[in-house]
C-alpha cells in the first residue's frame, strides 16, 4: 500500500497541526500513514538550521499563524507554558509505544496533552498517565524510554540523510514535503503514486 | 475599496510566484491590490532574520518546492544564473515607474525578466529596456532610480515596523500574512473585511 511517512517532534506546534489532518489526507488518497517520531533539535544541529521562533518578529507572527490554522482545522490550540517544549522523554516513549502497537494513539494523546491541556510532558508521571490512557503499562513505558535513545537518534539521522531540515517532514517515496502547509501537495503526490 | 498590500522584492522567488496570483485572489474577493516594492535585505538586517537558502538542505528543498508551485500555478520558472539576485536598481526603478502610473506592469515585466528570461536586472540597460516595454522612457527611469534610495528605505522600514520579516508580505489592514503559501488566508481576510 502507498504510504506517507510523517516525521514529527512533539516540540513542533506545526507537527501537532499536521497530526490532526495527516490521516484524513492519506485516507482520501487511498494511502496509509507511517508515524515516525524524530528529534527536531538533532535535525537543526545536523543541518545548521535554526528554530523559526529565534527571530522575534517571526515568533510573534508564528503565534498568529498557528491560531489561524487551528481555526481552519477546527482543533484546539494553546501556546504551552513551557517553550521550547522538552520532548525527549515523550519521543523516546513513543518508540516504546510503537513496539506495543500503540504509536498512533500515544502520539495523538501526547500532542493533545501539550497543545490542548498544557501538560508538562518532561515529567515521567505525565507520560506514564498518557501511556496508561492508551492501554499501555504507563510506568513501564516511561522507565523503558531511556533504552530508545539510540533508536531515536537513528530515526532522526535517517530523516536528515534523506533531506529533512525541519518539522513536520513528509516523504512520499523519496519526495520530501516540509510543513503542515504542504499537506495538499502530499495528498497530490499520494494520488499520483497510486495512479502510477 | 478594500485592498491587500503586497510587499515584494524581485530577489525573492516566492514573491514572483505570488505576483502571478495576487491580483486574481483580490479580484475574487472584490478587493484591490496595492503593490509595494521593498528591500528584503534591509528587512533581514532590521529583524535578524536570514535568507532561507543559507541552510544547504533547505536550499535544495526550496528549489523543488518552487518548481512545484510554478507547476501548480502553470507559470514559467527558472532558477536565475545570478543568485542572490541584485535587485536594488530594479526596486528603485519600480518606484520611478510608480510615479508615472506604471508600477504594476513594470513589476510583472521585471519578474518575468528574472524568472522566465534569466536577464540580469542589475544592468541599467536591461532595466531601461523593461521600462521602455511598459511605455516609460527607459533611460530616464534607470538614471532617476538613484533618487529613490530614501523612498525605498522608508517603504522597507514601514513594513518592518508593521511586523514584516520576510517576503512576500501581505497586509489586510494591519493583519500580516507571510509567504506565497498564505494567499488563501489573504483571500479569506479580504472576504471577511468586505463582509464586515
């Protein structure tokens, strides 16, 4: 089956927005989504790219832009109390959840915890509660997370090697699309892949 | 009449793409476009922002992305032999053209010269020929351009003061929209302004 790979970091608000739509986009194109958490900080370090919010005028604008997209998508969005968001524990935990077949619900639950409920996902007990909520043994997930250090690094490096420099990044085959605002191009590429 | 202000620099390929659509977008919303050339280099300097092509992985992607948009819009696009594009003379000349009521055709002609015909608009004779082509006295435009130094600076500073940090930048009233890929939001804002 044709698939889009969705590389995301919980620390990226545009990744959250994309997470609320990517499955519908793929479904319309008759395709699947492969969820692939990666570490955006590692991507920035490897590519020399910078967080978009470093420029004050841009940071002010991005907040407005994020709210516009949330309104268009009709999804909740609040700016987290803690920013930048310390996402490392949640990302590693996502790879634990993946081993147990729960990556997708876990991912959605973490995004909601941050951008709807303003919870601090750097705290192991918060991550454990999220994991519990999707049917995993929460404490075990949080404590197993550390073992995913290398797997997360490898997944991040793979994205960089394939050309990623920011988040969210989508691949249809080796075609790269960067940003929530490119989901329409992703859908077109999926439809073409299916037709071809 | 409701209007969208379109701040652009000839050096910005995404400004070129937007220039091919902004009038149609405004027309659909029953609005006008006010063309406002500004100096993107000055915007970067004032805001601390950087050209997006500075990161090699991003530069490679942007070229692909630009071609995708050109295909979607069904407009020609070629990467200019000279990049970054030395747009200062053409921008100042655009302000001369504006005094003579020819800003819009001059703007389109300069964008086509760069992104379709790959002409070097840093050369006064090239700018003079473009000005001739839209019914201006070409040589007079190129020689008068220097006198627009301060006017161009002032227009650039105005955009920065209102929150701009890149190009193209659109304003509907004081609502800022950045990027060719936000023209759909611009259209919605224009439609709302007309209804309100």
